[in-house]
């Protein structure tokens, strides 16, 4: 866990650091009044680590909800968007996207009043879940097969300051930690012929305001929001301007007060207008060095998430505020590795960048196989998959057969070995013959794999607890 000492290396930071000022004001100040070089850099570094998930979340929200010309636009706030397909190489807003389940998405604006999320009765054989994420990327609740069952129900989602009574008919109340949040609906697709059945389930999902649910007058609107234009390139220099905006809608938790106080010393926080362009050259250098160091630490943390088991990183890096308990580095690494991932009890995500010997995965140089013993398929209550990602972008890869993963619903069409084991062939070119059925196309270069275990079993064999379970993913073998 990253401690305050790790984030802010200067022990006297709180007493000595002063706000960074725009260049024109800084000229009127004595140099000694500016934060010490290392101190200001440390605040910027800590701010990057703390703020990365909030800024990433805002970037996705902007492309999905705000910018109708983004190419990724889905729907306005408080409206469900049903994606009656799975993600492909053309989906680029979310890192390490899941291509197993058609998604339904709804960004919630909870400023005026709570929202009611309603789900239909779903066939017990079909897994579905509604993951509730706030702007911090904390998972504050689940609806679905594991958490609430497959029966129909109405669930109330309230904002951080709501104090009303729970109305009749509501099965459960979920409190979002920020004023904007995201509901992610995942509906299991068995095969291509099953898509119409998934559409029927998606048609039963509903989101409405509490006043509409109660057939009561709606409260007054909180007014429009001036959402800052977002681009990934601009975020490299305007990172803290985006963080300013995101924090406006994110009341601090007790464990966040100290980092919020330090960020305020360099002009970052809710309602502030940090402007990188107005800083002096010295101040720009401090901020940029802090951002670079923060990014380096996050990159390192991503590579070390979980425990190394047969070349796979097995661990748990997603959860609620209590799960992170102020470990901002883990939260940042989780967001960078695959924002909006599930908590361990809902899904586990073994990730591999290397083969079983520790060598980097590179399909331009080698072919690979993964073999599950006959009685050692991933132990799940729902389903499992192995998905291919580009080694540089962590996005799905365009390939000649439009196959981005191999999962358990595909088992009837896969070829078993004579002993009943199952071998996946991971390579850039088709292996030929019967092996083609088990081919997972790789790029002509580096790649990574993510194994997804939805609703993992809790009794042996199990991948739980994370990194110490009785079941382990088999190593990737270079051929």
C-alpha cells in the first residue's frame, strides 16, 4: 500500500508548501515564498496518482455522454444505452474492454434527485450484473445474478448528500459517492444466435427518476454544467484542470482530506481553476516532473498487480472505498490496467504479459499455447474467457476472423485433446487443421492476455482468495 510518506517524500511538506501562483503574480513574490522544488514536484506526483482514475473516468464520460461527435457517444444522462453487440477493435474509449457480454450503460446525474434502476426477471441460466461505479471509480454496489438473484426488482441509487426516506417497492438503496455515476449492465451472450434473447433482457432494463417512479412532481433542475472539452493529448498537460473539475462533484472521504489539502497548496481542488499555461517556467517544470514520476510509479504498479502465478498476475485490484482504504496507487493501477473492472467476488482477471518462463509475449517471434487439464477448466458459477489485447495499447486487435477471445460458451465447438485437456493456440497466423477451432489470433508484435472468471466459485477448486486460491491458471508455453 502506498503511504503518505511514499506519496509526499518531504516530511515538512504541510508546514512549508505554499500555493503555486500564475506567472504574472509569481513575479511579485520573493522566490523563497514558492514551494520548494521537490515539495511542489511531490505534490504533483501524488496528485497524478490520486487523480488518475477521476480524470480517466471523466474522459470516458465526456466521450460517451457529452461529445456527440466523439465517435463513441452513447446517450444523454439518465438514459440507458443498450449495445446489442460485443466490443471489437473499433471500441477505443475503455482500456482492456470486455468482449464477452453485450453492455448496457447509463450515466447517472444524481444532483437533483435519486434514480431508480429496475431489472426484469432473467432466466437463471443467464448471468447478468449491474455494476455501480462512482466518479472515483469506487464500486459501491451490485445488482444481478450473484448479488441479488435473477428476479425482477427496483433499486434506488442516491447521491452523496441525499437524506430522504426509502419509498415502498424499493428492494435496496445504493449510495453513490459522487454526483455523477455509472451503471454498467453486463448480459451474458451464449453465442451469435442468442443475440435476440439478450436484446429482450436489455429491453427490460429501466432507469427513471425517483419522482417519475412515485408519479410525483419533479424537483427543480440544478442547472447546466460547463463540461470542459476533453482529449487524451490535452490531458497530458491539462491533467490538473480536469482533476479540478472532477473533484467539484466528488465530496472527500475522511482518508482523502490530507491529499486534498496538499493539492490545494498548488491551486488544485474543487472550484479552482488550475491553469498550466499560466505557470512560470519553473513551476511548469515542477508540475511536469511530478506528472512524469507519478506516471512511472503507476506503470510499475500495473506490472506488479497481484501475485505472479505461472506468468499470470493474479490479484484483486477493484472494489469500493473501503477496499482501497486510501491506497491511491492501487486504485490508479487498477484504472490504467482496465478501468471499471469488477470486484473479486464478481469476477477475477488474471493478466499475462509474459509466458511461463517470464519472457515477454511477442507473436512476431514465437507461437504460444495454453493448455487446461481435463478437470482444471476455470472454476466459475457463470462463465470464463481468455481475451487478446495489443501489448502497447491494451485494446482489442483487428484480425481476419473477428475473434477477440475464447470463452466457455464456445466449448462445444472447440477441439479437445485425446486426454480431454483443452489447448488454446495463440499466434498471429492460423495453426491449420483442427487447431484452427482453438485459435486466438495475436498481433504481429507484443500482446497481453486477460483471463476473466465471472462469479468465481468460492469452494475448492477456486481462484479465491486472490493470489492464494486452490486453482491456478496454467502457464503460457512458447512454441
